[in-house]
């Protein structure tokens, strides 16, 4: 019984620390007096928690404000320099690694292209290893200050063995990964202190968390966030911050059927959204329609050329009618698929992100909205805003860094003491 009471007290203390940290992170700077109503904790609890966190260097003073007739109040914030985070995007075209401080200010970055070697697992692991070493070296950062490494990957993520010896396993059918023990491979290859945790999740989910915390999803109770790159994915996020019990789920949205007996997708099925709206599918459709592309054009080059042909600008040639028709078809496929998200989940917002989504979005968004309205139930469609993501093409990397950040906040600012599974 005594041991149970000790655990309860320890858990209560950690919970109080987490509530203070989360409020300060998302709403700060705040004074001690403001933290009481914001967290529901007593002034004594606030004083104890703040004293601990300041002594540990997790919180710092952020100026003073005048109070009504009383003494000036000291503002507190989470100290940006109290820890380091790494976010990694295992993307469709490149591996991007970024080092952040606790405020998610970028300190260093590096990229490795994947085009030449595709998604060879050993090559991807090598890119992660060298990328992590490069950003730590560039920023002259001590690896011991790392709070964790977050990694966004394509595919379905399965947690591994209960004893933690395998860790996260990736099932990435479209990139040729079948039950890849990715966390185990990274742990064996990447040079990190053994107590630095790895957090591996679907890239669309990391994008969704970033947009909900810092981008177009802020303030929404539910949002669907689409990741359109060479492939297509999405996630649905409920609640915006960790202290609201946020829940998110990855959707294989790109492999929903938008055309019966349609184009063959790289997953092997027919008529998938990804085969029509992903950058790889757009490149192939543009080439088949006679678009003037070299045979070895990559997805980014091809998509830029397609948009330039359809929308050449006031001083350019006439718009290419084939390119315009192809993009209008794409807007309808996307609109129909967005309507599925509306009918199934009724989110307050749908955000379109990913490097390709942000490239085609400004041109296609009005038509995507129109087609979504035609395909979705009217009541639900009228209550869903369809917008572009606000965090740019790096949002997956930022979202990956929020994985260890969320864990740090939930643990009340305590650093990991032992290796844990993602």
C-alpha cells in the first residue's frame, strides 16, 4: 500500500508539472497568478512546480508586467535552450533532417535526395545516420541535450515486441517496405546516446500534429489534414494540444478508389486517388497526354512544368488546353475524395499540405471546393472549411519534432532516463 501511495504522489507531481508546462508552452508567457486559473492548481502547487522547473532550467523568466495596484508580476516561459529536438522526414523524394531548440526554432538542417537509390532501406538508414551527425556538428550541439528524435515515414506503423527489442515496424507497400524493423535498424546505426528515445510515426500524422499545434488547424476541435507529395495520405486529428487528450489517426486516403477500373496505382490496385492526384501520377498522366517532358524528369520538375503550361502568366503563350483539362480532372478527383472525408468524419477544417499539395493548391483550391460541395452532403459540406496548410513543405519535419516534444511536456519536463520504444 505504501508503494502504491508513493506512485500516486509521484504521478500527481508529474501531472502537475505537465499541466504547467503545457499551458506555458502553448499560451505563455504567463505569470504565476495566471497559471492558477489556467491549470486549476492551487497557488501552493504552482509555487512548488515553478520553483522545481526554474531550478532545473526548464522554465525561465520572460519579463514583468504591471498589475492593478500591486507588485509587478514576473512572466514565465519554457526555456528554448533547455533541450534539443530532431525532426526527420523520410519523404517521397528526399530525407530531410532538422535540429530544433525547444521553441522549434531551426538550428540546423540537411537533406539527402532519394531519386537515385529509391527507398533502399540501408540507404535511407545511412541518410538518417549522416544527417543526424551533420546537424549536430553544424550547430555544435551536445547530443546529451537531445530530448528525442521524431521520424515521419510513409506507410503503416506497427509497434514491435513488448520487450522493446524490435520497436516500430514500417509497412510501406508503395515504397517496397514490408515489415521493416526501422527503429531497430536506426538504433543500431545512428550514433546517439542510448537514453535518447526514437519516435516513429506516419508522415501524414506528423504533418497533422504540426498544423493543429502551430498552423491552419489551431483552434479547431477536429481537422483532416491531407499530405500530397509524390503519393497521397491524410490524417484526422481530434483536439489540438496534448492536455486536451489529442487523438489522431493516419488514413490511407490516397488508396481510396476514385475511379472504378481506373489507372493502376503503385500499390497495385486500380483507380486510387494517388494515381490521379499524387505528383507521380500527375507526371505520368502529363507524359501520356504528350506533355513536353524529358523521359527522366522527376516529379517536382514535371509538376512545375505542368502548372507552367496550364497557367503561363500574362506575358506567356496561350494556356495549354490539355494541361488545363488534366488539372481540372485532378481538381474533381480531389474534390470527390475531400467529400469522402467530409461525409465520413465531418471535420471543422480540411487542410491540404505536402510539397505537391501546396504547389497545386493555390490554382486548384477553388475548384476542389466546388467539386467537394457537389459530392458531399450539403449540411456537412457547409460546415467544413477547406484551406491550404500554413506551415509550408517542411511541416512533416516540424511535426516529427513535436513527437519527442509532446512526450517531454507530458512527462512534466523530465528527461528520459532509459531507452523507450516509440
